[in-house]
């Protein structure tokens, strides 16, 4: 038997929501203006992919601890194109091959491109190709953050109790 409270989930969905923000801040530190700075490509890629794992899997915590039914959470993800993309990314990262119908594209790709100094400082940026569309990786990250901020502020979620209050 473990501790009565575990640090990663002590505040229910809020614990995961706050972890997602920490991954977002790491991504912003490396990709804020679209370019990868002071980091290796694989580290930058790891930060982006970890963000999507945390961003999508908040759904599970919302269902378990936020008082939202699974059907409602699935509906919200389906209705939001960014979260639909966000669903396919961590599911393929976790399972390698999606055996269920993907939300948008089971065969999405991620890559990097060189940004010449003409449009600002030279560098690299990450992008996704999802559903045949090339999308700046940080744009998708920011859209996911916006989804969760709006949902957290909607009043639809039960606020977790603070076990130390």
C-alpha cells in the first residue's frame, strides 16, 4: 500500500492540468517564436510530444475526478478540431499503430524545417502534417492550451478538494 496521497494526482484533474501547463512552458521556452533555440532537435521533439500526452490524457482525469461523463468528454474532443488532432498524437505515441478509427489522421507526421535569417533569426521549427495539412507545432500546442483553459473556466468541472485544507 502506498501513501494516502500521491504527488502526481493529489488534486485530481487539476494535477494533470497544471502538469500540462508546465510542459507548455517548457515548449514555449524552446519554441516560443516558432524557432528551436538552445536545444537539440530530439529534445525539442520530446517536449512537444510530452505536452500532447499530458494535454490529451487530462480527459481521463476529468472523467475520473471532474464530474464529467465520458460521453461528454468524448463529445467535446470530437467537436474541437485541435483536440481531435491532439487525441491522435498521444494515442499513436503510446500504441505505435492505431487500430481504432483515428479522430483525424493515424499517419500524422512531425518534422522540422530550417528558418532562414530573412524572416528573423535563423533557426528551426517543428511542424506537423495532419490530415494532409502542414501546421506549426506550437500553434497546435497553443490551441490545446486554449481548449483546456476555456473548459476549466466553464464551470462544468468539479473543482478538486484540497486534502490539506
